[in-house]
C-alpha cells in the first residue's frame, strides 16, 4: 500500500480550460478544487447542513485567465 493512497477512487469529468481558472479560484479561497466540488455535490443532493461554498472575487478568475492566456485579452 502506498503511503498517500486516497480513500476514494478518482472520478473523471471533462471541463476544458475553465478547470485552470477554477484551480486559481479555489487556491485564492485557501482550498482545492476537490474540496469545492465535494461541497457543491453535498449542497446539490441536499445533505443536511450543506451550504454552497464561498466564491472568490471575479477579479481572481479574470487574472488567472489572463495569465493562462499569456496576457492576451479576448475581444
């Protein structure tokens, strides 16, 4: 058994480049994508006490997208 084996198997979904913006947003909130997704799922299936996770300011996502695109802006 490896020392860092997760308790749950990984799941795959297709998202696109927004995934990287989501990563920056999660990090800005002091968390990680997986934790945010788990919170969203719990809220969506109405787990008792589940709440929507806090969101970062839009400027965090815009800055991450600009950096990812090499400083270019979209028309």
